[in-house]
C-alpha cells in the first residue's frame, strides 16, 4: 500500500471513530436527558397524588360535618393547612403552573373552599369529585409528557395501569368514604346516595381483583414486602365493601358512627395508595440506577 493510500485509510478510520464517538456521546446525552425528564415527572406526580389524597380527605370530612357530625370539624383545619402548603409547593414546579388543568383546579378550589360547609352535601360532593377527576387526568397528561408510559419503560409494562386505573380505583374508595360518612352522620341513606354507593360498591369489588392481579404479575413486584401490601390492601377493601353492604345499603336507620366509617374507609384508601407508592418507588429506584 502506498503512503498516500495508507494516509487516506488512516484518515477515514479516524473520521469513522470520531463519528462513532460523537454518536455514542449523543445517545448517552439523550438517555441522561430522558432519565432527568422521567425523574422530574415522577416527583411531580408524587406531589399531585399527595394533593389528591388531601382533597379526598377534605371531601369526606366536609361531608360528615355538613350532614351533622360537628366533631369532625377538628380535623378540617389541619387538612386545609396541609392542602395550602402542598399547593404552594406545586406552584414552584415549572411546566405545571401554566397547565390548563392546574389553572382550572386553582380557580375551582378558591371558589369551593370558603363555602364547602354552607352548600348542600350533594353539591360539595360533586364539586370535590370534579376537582379530583381533573387532577387525575392531569397526572395522566404529565405521565405522557414526561415519557412515563409503557412505550418508554419496557421493564414496567403495567405502568399505565398505575397512573390510571390504580388511582381511579382509589378515587372510587374516596367517593364511597364521603358518601358513607355523610349517610352515617345523617343516620340514613337517601335514595340518591344509595344508588351512588351501590354503583361504587360494585365498581370497587370488580376493579380491585383485576388491578391487583395485573400488578402482581409484574416481574418487579415479586418481593415479599409488596406481596404483603397487596394482600393488606385486598383485606382492607373487603372490610370496606362488607361495611357498606351490611351497615349502609341494607339499613333503614344507620347506627355506625360517621367517624368509624370514615376511619375504616381511610384504612382501605391508604392501603390502596400504599400499593401505588410502592410501584412508583420501584420505578424511581430503577431509573436512578441508570443515571
């Protein structure tokens, strides 16, 4: 080989190696960028979930108070204070404060919070439920925006169920808590509340088995701790549905104390949310390892 051909081959090899190196660097940069975006999305979703749980508590407590159980007033101040702090924390998150759903929530809450104890139980229930539904859809929006769908997370093929079905099922429990607490405080169940509770009862019964079965099938949920959480959640939800059927839906006069029903429903909701938290923690840990 002549010196010229050797030189040309050498230049070509070096150029190829440079291009390959640049490409590998670009790929790694894109991967780091995606991981950063995904982890930021997880942090945001965790914050929104916390706010939703607080609003669910506020809905249940106000339902009990307006229906006649003034003792629950003691719980209201702390919940409102924590909601205010959580909203302030979320207001610092870029990419959220201009989102249409977030702005709708802020306006809705500012109107509802001052009058939540003077409007009808039914109206307060509806307004809370609309707000929470809006935030649940905001979580779905943000999960897609931050590349947290199954398309980008091959190790978590069930992740869309976590963002959507798991939280929506938990919201059904939250709705049942508010309706049941209201009925217990009033010592009777109106026909409207009975229809709603019966619908939620069926929905909770049908959804929990499907959701927990799919979550348990994930290759990342086989540890004993999470299996225990799944079992605990199923037991608490079963306790709640049994209480709804035996002490609310089938009784002409409801004698269970509203605080007792609220606490039982809260145990079921907390157990359900614990499964969500465990799934999100596992995802977050997996992504951080890749950084």
